[in-house]
C-alpha cells in the first residue's frame, strides 16, 4: 500500500468539477514545486486562490501524467493580503472581481475575512461598493462560508474531506441539522458511508444505544451484509440475533424497531418469518417469473427417449465417447425441458453432457448458443465442445 503524503498549496486553476459526484481536477501552486501540479479527488467545490492541505499519494496516469490523488483535504483560510486578494477575486463571490477584491483587502487588510464574517455592513466603506452590492456580496459570502463550516463540522467527527463532500452534495445547507438529528440517515442515503461510520458519529453526537434510529439502521445493515454474502433474506430470529450482537441491544426494542421498518415499507416480512429488503424480494420474484416462463417453453423435439438414446449410442461409435447411463438421462431430460440445471463436482462429466446436448440440438436443426460468466470459462467450453462460446 502506498504511504500517504501531504501536499499544501493554493488552487491556481479548476480544470474540471462534477457537481453531482464532487469529482475535481485542479492545478495547485505548491511552494517547493517549479510549476503548478495536477491534483484529483472529491471535493464540495474549490475556488481559485483557495489554500488547501491535501492528504493522498502521487501516481502516474497513462494519459495525464504525474498527478496527486488526494483522499482527504482541509481548506485553509488565506492570511497574506496577496492571497486574500487572489481568493476573493477568483469569481466565486458574485459581485467581486480582482480589482474590487484588491480594494477590499487594501481597505481592511488582514481583517478582511473577519469583516466579511461578522461585519459585512462595513463593506460600504470601500469606494465603489454601495448598499445593494454590499448585500449581494454578504449573501454570496455566507453561502460560501456555509460550505467551509460544514466541512469543518464533519471533520470533528473524523469524516474525510472526500466523504464530507459527498455528504454536502446530498444535504447542502441542511447537513449539520441532519447529522445532529439523525446521523443514521447517512448510512442509508450517502454512498460510502456505512452503518459503522454513522454509528460512530451517532455515539459522538449523543445518541443512546437503544435509540430507535440506531436500531433500525443496525437491522438494515445486517440485511445488507447478508445480501453481500449472497443471502436474499434472513429468518426473523436470525436477523434479530445478529442485530443484537452488533448493537448490544436485544429484546423488545429490536422487535419494535423491526416492526417500524415494516410499517415504513423499508423491509418486507413474509409469513411473519422471513425478512427481505424490498429490492431483493423484487429481484427474486422477477427471476422466478422469468424462469417459470422459460420452464414452460418446452423445445420441440421430434425424437422420443429411445430414439435420443440410440442417437447418442451412434455418436459414441464415431466420437469414441460413451456416455454413462446418468449422463444419457441428463441429455434426455435437458432436450425435453425448457429449463434444466446440470450440476456436479469437477470431473463428473458436466462438459461431456453439454457437448452431447449441443451436438444433438445441432443435428435436430436447432440454433445452439453457449455462454459462460467469464471469458476464460467460455474459451474452455469452446475448446471442449468445438463450438463458439461467449460471455
């Protein structure tokens, strides 16, 4: 794993910014570098002249060359008059351009940001700024400062700049309110924030161990983890026990939390025994519907079972590959059914059955298609059957 490095500098140019994902490509002016360096990562939006501390690593992109990929970042307020003028004149505050920014900084000096934060009415002291323009500048500055305040607020809870940017993209000015009132929403609604992170924030904010929001989020987390392990649902007792182990809460509070999720239609319970995430139940029903349709579409086959067996015996004479009784039965079943599952361990003859089935269907004038989950498996099947296979 690459060691993390720290890079500090001033944003010189914004090359690209995706407002939906927060993905940012920028040029950063760094004190010990002869030229601005390329930096890439997720932000809540940067501005030219903004000073940053980035945490990440250097990498070489095949197309764009050397660049610094940051995983976390900290905005730093400019302190020198030159940096302040660059910062304010970059265009992110509607109504302030470079010349006006220079006049503001010349008038207020190092106290410029304090004036904008706490005494924006004093902007009218600057030549060329009337009350209307001062109000517009004040409003734009408040909106910009909101982003900074949110990022700093989230950092207190150990949330990286990249994740903080995603959270802000989702909730905007309501971010602090959401985190303080129900941090477990983050696990449900923000990509990259899992239950464990949301729970850490919740405990820091002061949520009780048995808070209903925490219990509901924990139950959903257990179901989501089960889905990642290949389970479409969990029996109710197993779900409650797993959640109790995770949350260190058991009994009636968990039962009530689960019933609340059912009432909100966040989960579905079948026969009062099996608990599903709705998307998993929907997928299972759709797969069953499609399989049922295939199952009842029986391929036409003009040969009876005895004729199929005779054909396979004649084939064995020419190919010198004689099928066992079980393999022959599998071919007969498959050619008679709309859907078949042939299973067995390595070396049990599954590929031989598939090859015989493909040969028979081709001899009957059927269109044969072979497919595998991976290209490697498809190539192997192609070699074994002598027929083209795809993924």
